[in-house]
């Protein structure tokens, strides 16, 4: 980045990077857009080679390492801060040899978008709620923030709206070295306990964010294209929330898919898009009432079960449609707490569920019996000798299944 560019954006120029302490010249620091470079092999340690300079970012600050090749051979690992080791299994390089390295540019660009976007996203969230940044994980597959604090989808909406406004307008991204003493309260975001050098690399994104960071970034926020959060999940015990986001064309594509699906869902619920959440809440309340009513009538039905007699044993049995499995198991356990009793209850909807139970004075192995009957229909279950439950992956003839149980019990007795 030139002195001229820095003066245009109103920032006093400081040498952005100090290579005097580095044995490998880190080209990515001065030019993160460099995707191809030449270098000389300085040292070899087995499959690891050390170059006099490199454009490969070895990873750090939550951002994964670069991918790419050297002389067409894949670089499978990068390690080191002073000397950067490039792991190339099976290479035949020699010390002093000039080589050409090529960065996987699409991957690098995606990670730069993500890292620049992450700065803006955390800053925007911090404007709306008190947060502590626990961890950043920016990989080719997932872009994630783990935070401690109060976060809701409403807050996410406002934060991403702010971020995308900045992206649309653009904001220059500038990296500077600062003395630790300059990092006072109210200044750049930094965890000084993690800083061991006197100089700290700080990334400025216009007037929107400034934070200590070792990663590679874009020249301007508008190159992010778009940022959207597509998942908000619990991150305990590491933090309160894991915020997963997308950037660039991937974010645009996902936003289109999500928006169309949301419109389809609203249409199916008979609601306007802006009213779909209210419509869903109403449906959910109705469903809860229906479930409670079903449980009420199910309890009444189960309480009226009358036993038949098989070999002097009381046998309680029945087939029920869509009955709550937990309720079925509770009733079976209750009946089996009596004497000389055997219970066989079946619930069926899209699948079939079977519960078997017997009192302690009845000599039956409910587990073996259950698996014998279910096995004929590709099902299985488990439990103990006096109580077992299981089911099938598909719906089967529930009446026939129950009759198989009762016939087997008759033959045993």
C-alpha cells in the first residue's frame, strides 16, 4: 500500500511492517493480493522447505493457512513465524534453487473477505450489545465467531444491516504498526496479555473498526460484496453463542435461497411475509393445545383398558393411532406394577412403536419377545426382561403386529 494512498485517506504513514526480525520475508503483509511469486530455497528439513520469501500466509488470528503449490506440488502445511516452513511431501528441491509459488487465489480472497467482514460484524454487534470475543475460526468451510453476551436474531439483523451498509458505501482498510503504549482504553480492540512484542499490527477499517490483527485483509470493505449470518447456536461451555456467517457470492446465493424459502413458507401458512412469524407462533399455540387434548383423551382411553386372560395371566393390549410414546410407556409401567400382568401396547403413525411390560411374578423376557416380533418387520428395540420398547422404520400392520405378540405369549404359556 503506497504512501500516497495512505495520505489520501487521512492517515499518517508508518512503515506497515518490520521484516528485520524475520528470516522469511513475508510478502503477504505488504501485498495480500500477490498470488504468484518467486523465491529461493534457503534450507531443507525433510519434506519441509524454507524460502527466503513467501506469499503463503501460515495462518493466525483465527484465520487458516493459505492453500497452493510450489512448482506445481501441493503445500500441505505451513508453520512458523520467523522462519516459515512449507511442507511439500516428496519434493526434490535443492538449496539455492529458484522456485515459483502459486496461492489458491479464490480461497485467499474468500478468507480475506471473511476476516475483514468479521471485524465489521463484531464491531456492529458490539454497538448493539455488550460482547466479549472468545474465538474466531475462519476456514474455507466455515466462518465462525464465538462470543459471550446477549445475542438475538433481532440484534443479528440490525448488525448485519449496519455491516452491509458499510460494504455498499466502502471503507478503506489500512494496516499499521503501533507501539503497545499507544493502545489505550477507547482505542483499538486488543488483548494486550497476548501481545509479546513492542510493536502491534492494527487493522483500521475506515472509522468503523480498529483492532489488533495478524491476518490478511482486503483493501476496501466494498470488496466483501455481502455478509449474512446463517446460523446462531449455543457455544457453551466455550462461550454463549456461535455465530456462523457467509461472505461474497456465497452469501448472495444463500440469501436468495433463504428469502425464497421464507416466502414459500409464508404462502403455505396463508400469511404475508412480514406476518409469517406471528402466524407461526399462532400455529404453534394451536398445536400445543391439540397435543394436550390428545393426551387427555389418550389417558382416558388407556384408563379403560380391560384385560383378557391368557393361561391365568391378565393381558392388557391395544393399538392406538398417533399416541404419545412417553404416555404409552408410562401406562405400561403402571399396569406392570401390579400382579400377574402382561402389557402389549402399539402406537402407529408414519412408524410403528411397541411397548411390552410384565409384572415381576410373570416369567417372560420382554426384550427377547419384542425383538423377535419386531425383527420380522425390520425393527428392533431394547430394555430389560420386565420392560422393553422399540419400533420399525416404516409403518406396518399394527393389528397384525399385536396379534403376533399375543400368539407368541399364548404359545409360551
